[in-house]
């Protein structure tokens, strides 16, 4: 198979970062998170330089032979509506450019995902897009892809501890956290509290292995910490650190169990006013726990989320979930598609972040799209009129 050196791109030597809106959602430059990630091991790559510049990668020869290029999509799971929608959007965008697309879902099983990716390599895919179930366990299979000359793009979850990743495409994860924090402050009326008044809050954060989860936490705490410090927010469990609040696999069920324990152990004499949940799935767990504990419209807490899944939209309309963070996966798919095109043709994709996504081997060149908050007031305009879901899809969404 004819191979060509992928045209060099240096993640640190990239010239002025190219910035343009992330059509069609209209994105802007995200804030950089320069806060060191405490979970990160020291960077092992001397210069933090992408090894992709030396990689041999597949090129355009299949196009000239008339055969379609094969793009493989490896998604973490199907049980959350978000990844199904991501895959569907990407398939559509890629097929429109005449790629053939294979999709596998790993049901949150790292070993299964590894095997699925190995199959993609064996099938001589031209590019593999990976949203990891476990971001730390795909090192060896990513190396195999690199050895086979197949470019790898990390989709919304950074692949850790490997230099075999060409690009990362995601949303501004720290920005998601600050957006959640600001919306909580506003919906819980934290600025309007009288002297001595406070609201109770508990935190339900994402998987420790997912860098997004920690960035989100950092952004959230930038907004929440001052309120905790001056007593306008009170966390009865005192579990406010990332390590104390992260929930493995972003599991809805584990969030439910944790929330039940908190309610039984700390909120028998006083109500819980705010559940700071880092995703819609985690919010669903809290909602279940609160319903079981007998919370009603009269004392229902502020509950955050992330992803604007159809079920979350339904809950927002009903008032059960206060808001979610809208990450238009059509925008992400479009951006990822440009990266695929660049990777398979040996050109450079547009990126807008060269600082935040250190995977302990290199700082992965990234494009971060901008999220927005969706609540009862703008759901119809952004989600339904914006063509993300129809009103019927939202109405039909159910927890089962
Ligand atoms: C994504 C979130 C998603 C979470 C759980 C994270 O990596 O950034 O959008 O809610 O995974 O699936």
C-alpha cells in the first residue's frame, strides 16, 4: 500500500492558531484552561511535540482507484442517547463526502472497544475516530493503528498516554463547567440571598479517567468555590473535591445510589437545594433518588446536566431538570469530518487549542466548539426550531 508522510504539523510550533466559527452553531474561541491538571503525570514527551509529524499515514490512493475510503467510528456506549446521536451525525457528514463508514459501540467495556478497534485496523480502515469508554486503556491498540499507518482522531474524549493520536475534537469542557456554575448560581438565586441565608448543594461529577470530567469540575468550581467559601453554599457531606465527587463511567445508577446515600445520611432534617450534576445521565440518577425520597414540586432542587439528551429536554420542559448544556453534535461531527479529511489527505486541520489537552505524551492539537445553556425558556428555539430534536422526539423520550 502506497504511503506518504503525513504533512508535518507541530502542535507547539503551530503558527497563530486558526480561528473561525464552528458552523453551523457559531462557535467562538474558548477560554484556555491553564490550570495544571493534578491527575496528570509529568509530561514524558521532551518537547510536547506531536509525533504525528513523523508518522507514515495512509493517503489518497484509494480515491484514485475508485474505492471509497473507510472511516471507522468507535463509540463508547449506546445506552446514553448522546453517543448514538454523535455516531449518526458523523456517519451522515462522512457519507456526504463519499466515505464509507463503519460504527461500533463498546457498551462501556474497555476490552470490547479495544477488540473492535483491532478489527478496524485489520480491516485497513483509513482513519479511526475514537470516543473512548476508558480513555486510559487504548494505548496499545492506538499504537497498533499508528504502526499500521492509520490516523486516529480522539472524539470528545481525549485518549491518554499515547502519541498515536492526531487530533482531538470536543467542546470547551472547562467552559461547560463554568456555564453550569453560572446557571446554577442564577437559578438558585445565590446573588439574591439575604445575609446569613444559604443553599445546600451536592456535586455529582464525571469519570476520573475522563479528562473532560476534571476540566468541567475546574470550570464549575471557579464559579462555585467563592459561594462555598463565603457560606452562601453549604455542602453537608463536605464532598467537594473532584476525587470525592467523581462517579465512575459517568454512571447514572451510581449517581442515584450516591444521591440516595447523601439524602439519607445528611438531608433528613434539611432539604437538598442543588444537585450539581455533570451530565444528563448523572442528573437522571439524582432525579430518581429525589423522587424516591419524596421531593415534590414544592421543594424540588435545582438540577444541572450536560448534553441535552432528548430525555433531559423532556425533563427540562416538565421542570424536573433545571437546565442542560447544549453541545450540538452536528457541529462536532462537522468539525471531526474536517479532521478526518485532513488526516487521510495529509493536510492540516484547523485547530483552536494547543494548551489544554495534554495526554501525558503530547499536547494534542484540538478544536473546541462552544457549548450553550438550554433551559425552559430557550429550549424550543435552540433545540426544536434549531432542528436538533422534534417536539415529538422529546415527548417520546423515556427513562426505559
Ligand atoms: C462528555 C459528556 C458526556 C459524558 C458522559 C463526556 O466525556 O464530554 O458530553 O456527558 O462523557 O457520556
